[in-house]
């Protein structure tokens, strides 16, 4: 009985350790993907986010009147912004990834420095592990942190 | 050869149908959970969302200065709002669920009628299938649709 209990405990510990390290790996992968796309965006290049998004991506930001659906619509939205963004420095505050084996949600606050005052954002990205074993964004939600309303 | 091809096709079709119907089922379940919590909220009762959220839930809305982490923090945020919300009618516009077997993201636009002018929201909810086979919210993001900034 004692043996079985010990064995069960060992298996449980091993499973938990694997699960924790798998989560840590997914988390590191996803934060790195996001930062690479964001750093291109900050230089006026939306291609990082376009290439990182799945065909069925859905998208919110504070400038569009309703959710935008699909990669083609996202390309159209981003096209006129090419070369228009100049962020000299950013802080990704407290990024957190909550993951399962095939889907994960990344959340963070973002402070972007470039213009006169820093821009403060809330961001949610949902990533899905695709058949080619690549993580792609299926949902993006950008909003202002505590916007001052009229 | 023909037989194998036909068999393969049948299996593929069956798999695709199962996958589609599984997705449709997850989608219906999640939209129903969200609507039930939202309808309580609209009557000033945050308990629907509290009970539907996982211990590790993370949360954004336009009134908080940074992401809020954990169910206890969410309870504290919602407590003073109890009895303060009176929404007489709402429209959940174009809800969409993108699902894997254990995580799913629900997005929609929301129009809430109650005060002088309707309130327009963007919403992203990420649900995770827990060990007790219940879907729980692990991430909530509410933001204003096209807010008029000062």
C-alpha cells in the first residue's frame, strides 16, 4: 500500500513537473513571438503580426466600429498604417500566458513611447497551435488603459 | 485501391463532421454560459461571472489601471457594483467561438440599453475546460467600442 502511494506520488510529481516545464516553454515561445511582431510594428512594419495571424483571426481595437473577422480584413486594416508607426521604446508589463497544449492566451499591459505622451494599452492575444506545429494568433484585442472619455 | 480511397474519404468526412459538431456543441455551451452570467450582471448581480470564472482568471476593463489577476481581486472589484447595474435590454452582436478541445475564445460586440444612450462594448472571453468538465473563464477583456477621447 505504502509502495503504491509512493509510486502514485512520484508519477503525480513527474506529471506536474512536466506540465509546469511545458507551460514555461509555451509561455517563453509565445512571448518571444509577440515581442518580435511588436518590434516590427513599432518600426512601421505590420508584416510581423500579419504573418503571425491565422486565416480565421478575429480582431478588436479602439478605432473600429465592430469586431473584424479574418486575415484579409486585417491586412486591409493594416495596409495604410505601413510606415506610419514610430515607437522608440516600449515596456511589455507583466506578460502572462495561460496555456493548454493547443491554445494559449497571452495578456499584458503595454506602454509605448514615441510621441509626446506615452500610450498605455491593454492587450489580449489568443494563440492556437496549428497543424504545422506553429503558434498563430486567432484573436487580438487592443484597448486603451483607462481612456479619458469626452 | 478504390476501396481504400473511399474508406479514407469516409473516415475523413466522419472526422470532419465530428469535429464540426463538437465545435458547434462547445460554441452553444459557451454562448449559453456567457448569456446567463451577463443577464444576471444586467440585473446588478455579479455572482454569475464570479461563479463562472476560474481561480487564475485575469481581467481587463476600461476603468482599471492595469490587468487584474485572480478571482479574489475580481470579487473585490465587483463587490461595490452589486445592485448598481440596470440594463433593460442587450444585443450580443455576432458572437463567435474559436475552440480547441480544452480552451475556447468567445468574442462579440455588446450593445447595452438602460441609461440615456446605449453602451457599446468589445468583449473577449477565454474559457478553459476544467478537470470537473466545466468550462470556466480564464481571461475577460471588456473595452469601449470606438470611445470618444478627450
